[in-house]
C-alpha cells in the first residue's frame, strides 16, 4: 500500500507541473510513461467538462458554479475563450492575429515572469480589448497551500507587473495554476478584487494531442456559458493554433463569444 502510494505521489509530482502548461521553465516535461501518473494529475482536476447551466449546484455565495466559489461558467449563455501561461513571443501574437481576424475577444491568464519579460505583448493583448487575468507570478502549482501572506505577495507582485505594462489597468480575474484551488487562495484573490476563474471545457491542449483532438473537445463539449481552457504559451502551441483556426469560426456560428466581463 505504501509502495502504491509512493508511486501515485511520484506520478502526480512528475505530472503536476504539466496539468496546466508544460513549459520547462516552470515544470518538468511530460513523462512518457505511467498511466498512474495521468490519474494523479487528473485527480487535481474536475471530471469531464460538461457545461452546467449557471445556478444549478452553485455553492452558497458563488455565481460561477465552479469549485470553491470559482467561475466555471460565464453566468450567461455567452461563451468565453481563455488562454493561459503567456504571453509568449512565439505564440501570443499569432493567437492575437487570429482572434482579430475573426473579431473575437478572449481572456488571457498571464504568468508574472512572462509579463515582466514581454510587457509589449501584454499591451498588445489589452489594446485589442481582451480581458487580463492573473495566473500567478511563477506558475506556482502549490500557491493555494502557501501561507496567506505569501499568496498575497505573489498575486500583488503579478498585478503590479501587469499594471507596469498597462498603466491604469485593473486585473479582475485570477486563475490558479493547475486548477489547484484552495479556499485560501480564492479568499486572497477576492480580497485583491479578483474573481477566481475556473473552466468548464478543458481541451488538454498542453498535452499536445493534435489539432483534431483539441477541436473535437471544443466542438463536442461547449454548451451555453462555457469557459474554455486553452494555452498560448508554456510549450509548442502549434496544435492549439491550428485547432483555433477551426474552433473560432465554429464557435462564432454557434454562440456569442465574450471576454470575461
Ligand atoms: Zn497554467
């Protein structure tokens, strides 16, 4: 039993960094082995992402229908595309160009270190009218289990970097790396004026399953109010980009796409 636990824990650690972005800068690359490891990573996440109408099963005090009071849906029938782990000088400009081409506004959940490195890209995202979201300073998967002061310092530093890039901006959303929410991290984000942003449709694009698989998840699982999780950084995002070339026109034909308000 103890051996089994160790295997599971090791698998989880090996993959935890990949559960929401797999850049070697902040996470070990995806281990090529171990189905047990995938189970470990998945244990941190919600089960299959079937969108649920806002209001049903909503925890007290929440409007977003996600774990621990986070937003899993937009709250209306409108659908939100979200891009995590950037900005990336390679991929973000291409995603921005594609969004512009289709007249779509999205939400970008950005990592502080990347914001600091590429402030011009943060300005480009803001200038195009997309919503800015904090994704922690260094993509800390364990942020929620850190002390309250440490969480506050992390999130404050990230927001200051975003504000330095785009003066006068206020960051209204926070997404915990890996979706590893805790009541503490949600509470600190709330105290800093940020709503916690989860998702309803997980494309798993960080696993690089290929454009067809990414497209099929969005096509098959997107319902009213869905928040869709994609990545514009953290590794080779050519599959995500190729999928988006088909996802954007498909969604436009079905739903209204909004940046998180
Ligand atoms: Zn992430």
